[in-house]
C-alpha cells in the first residue's frame, strides 16, 4: 500500500520547505539585506568609510534614514522622524540631516 494523501502532502511540504531554506542559506546575506532596504540607501558593499568623519568602518554600518549614506555609530546616532521618507517615528539620522530636520 502507498502513502495516504495526508502523509504525501506532509512529505511534499517538508521537501518544499527544505528546498526554500537551502536556497536562502546559499544566497549571500548582503544580497538579501540590500534587497529589502530602501532604494535610496547606499549598498553596504559600497560603504568602506563613514560618510561623515571619513574613518574606516570596521564595526556596524549605519544608514541615515534621511539621506541614505553610510555612517559610523558616532556620526549617526541621533533619532528624528523623517516623514518625507515615510518614517513617521524617530529613526536613525546623521548629524547633518538631524540639523536640517529640527
């Protein structure tokens, strides 16, 4: 006797999920991350130094939600709403944009 229809459906669902997980794991993280970011943000791969202080960024890169440039923590730690970009609540902005948003 063969598998019941329910057992077959479960088996197929598991195979399908396994295939999707394998595909996601094989895709480099930066491609997935850049794909879900706003279009105006500079891609992580293009950020080698802070747009503000020009220091090399060795730790986390931070994007200003207003201009989209990449910054170090020190140059992009202020939080302000940026309604023009769809951020109606306080989000990370660089020092220059923070001054313009006041």
